[in-house]
């Protein structure tokens, strides 16, 4: 059932102890809550927003960028039923097996789980996301070294918005979903290792309300999970889960920049082919991270088209030109767009700013930073494109001027794509509490019944859209909590 916390009665939570309280109704929170409710558990799903986007809720997402140029923080997060699935492009792909493995060139890389641990949830995740078949792809580098591999994606069409897809179900099911309910504090027991109470606020009612649950799952997103834990510092001064100063650190995006251009010739347009990732061997050889190359603007090159039209008027002239060039003149201009796996960097982080929101919670300062490994990965990608074009005599590539500088300064949002609105790794997963905030089961180290859902638990970011892996991990977490509840 759908309930509005603005209209709550005094006795709504007086005698209830939920089996699980899930906070946040995006892909992670909605999936965990629905799965556990379907297994018969008493679940409360709490959402800070309403059925539709409203200013009162959305202004809580305001913050400040103090690092690299980035989008306004209230534009990249949504406080509404369904969360930031409202921003999802609908395109997704599972992580590669080696994305979970240690990369010797990437300090702290390697997940405590493997792809085999999430693979059993792939089919159900595809159903939840309404994914269609793999797209058809070709390979413009066929017959070359194989260092660049064509990659295909699956798409949700129409795009699955969790709030829209599950609104009717939530209204009629036994799962109690509370709207306009913003979590503002967590109270721990005397030993500070068990959540005893959750404190919520709504917008039009001044008094807070308290909720109790056996297990708690926070699914606020890659920025907001960290922000909440840092703000929850009434009993633990550093914030919950932050005993090793890791909450909010290692903030990763999937940066996206135009890193170069190229001129191709004699390329069939029968594709489509546009997306390439590096082979595992290339990553190890070049000591770089994973990346996604997108070939854009495949069209006949203007210069060559004008040249042919100007000089190839007569058959004899055309024959002469073709004989000199050794081939039919056909040329295409392309731009090289690169998204890549950002390196783990302690100084790229979510911080608390000085300003507070209406509930007294300190707002976010996002200090997004790149490392030398990030720039090395970008250069490696465009250089490999150039190599493949030259080896196959298919064309030539040119690296972007800004990337050739000794100390590159990436373009900003006014001139380039910059990012993908994928926020990851701020409560990263590790069996070692000195390297991560949550363990392999997404439980916060040191707190018995507090879990995190979503891409903030990613140990590393990979190159690809996170939504599929978010849902896989949420399904896995629901199974884990079901087992704990039954034990």
C-alpha cells in the first residue's frame, strides 16, 4: 500500500517492528523491498519524495562542486518514487568478469566477490529492467590485432522507470511504501554496533517520527549514501561506518570526453558498429583501466567529398585520381568519444559542506578528481585507435589537443559530455575494513544490521552502465537478508 507520511497518524509506527526497513525507492531499494515482501517478510519502504517530483524534496539534493567541473548536484539526483531511474538512459550491460578481478596497475582493485556471485541473478535482473535482445554489431577492425573488441548493449524499451512500473503494484500489495519520509538520523544501541531506531521527517509536519526494524538497508545513491552516513554523527563523531575515514572517498564517475578524431576510408556503413572495449591483454600490457570507445559521426568526409566533386567530373579524371590513390575515394569523418573506468582515488570524494538543508543536514560538497592513471587510460585508448587504423590502412587518428598537454585540463560541461551521472564507490565493498565501508554482503563493517544498496558499494567502477549490476546486487542482498531473517 502507498502511504503519505505527511498524513500519518500517531499510532502508525507505535507497535510495528519491521523485519526490514528499506530507505530509498530507486532500482536498488525497490528491488530489495519487493523481493523481501514477496518472500513474506514485513517490509517498510521509505521514500523522501512523492509520486511526482516536488520542489520540497528535490531541493534537499542541492550541493556544491569544489573539484572538476560537473553538473549541478540537484540535477543529477532525483528524490521521487523510483529515484534516479528517472534519469536512466535504458542502456545497460553486465560487468566483465575481469572487472571484478585485481588489476595489478590499479591499487586496491579487486572485488571480494566475482561475477559468478552475481551471475545467477542476471535473468531476473533482465526481467526487472525489461531488457530487449542484444543489439546487432559489426567490427570495423575485423582482421586487426583484436586488442579492441566490439561490444553490444541491451536496452529497456520503453525505458523502465521504477516509480511508474511499480506504482500500481505498490498501491495494492502488502508492502507498505511511505512517501515524503526523509531519514534524518539513525540511533545505535549502547555498544554502537546495532541500529535500534530510525528517525524520519516529513515536510509539512514539524515533529519527527521513529521507526524500528530488525534490518536496515540504505539505498540513497552513490552521493547520498555517503552524505547520510557522514551526517549521522550524533553518537559516532566521524559518522556511521567511517571509523577508517573511508565514507565518501573514492568517488567515481564514468567520465566521457571527446579524446580525438579520425578520418576513415573505404568503411562499410552496413554496421552498426560504434562501441569498443579493450582486451584484457591490452589492459595488462598498457597498464591501463577499462574503457568504452564510441565511434560517432560516421559520415562521408566533407573535404574528400568536395575534392571528388571538384575534380572527378570526367571518367578519365576519376580513373586517374583513383589510380594515384590506389583505391576509390571514399572517406568518413569520425569523432572518438571515450568513457572509462575511473581509478580509485582517495581524494576524489563526497564531503559535507557548511550549508544545511531544511532538516539541519549538512549539504554535499563534491570534490571530483582525476589521477595520472585516468589520463593514461584516455591516451592509451585513442592511441590504440590510431594504431589499429594505421595497421589496417583504414585511416588516421588525431588526439585531442587538451589531452596532449603535460598536465591536461579536461573540458567542462559547456564544451563536452564530461560525465554519465553514474555515482560509484563511495561506500566501497571490501572484506578488509581498512579498504572498504561494507563487506561482501553489503553490510557496514562494525554494525550488525545496517546494509547499503546501490552503486556506492562498487569496489571499482568498470566502464559500463551500472544499472544492471545494481539490480543484480540488490537481488543478491535480498537473498542474504532472507537467509539472515530465517536463521
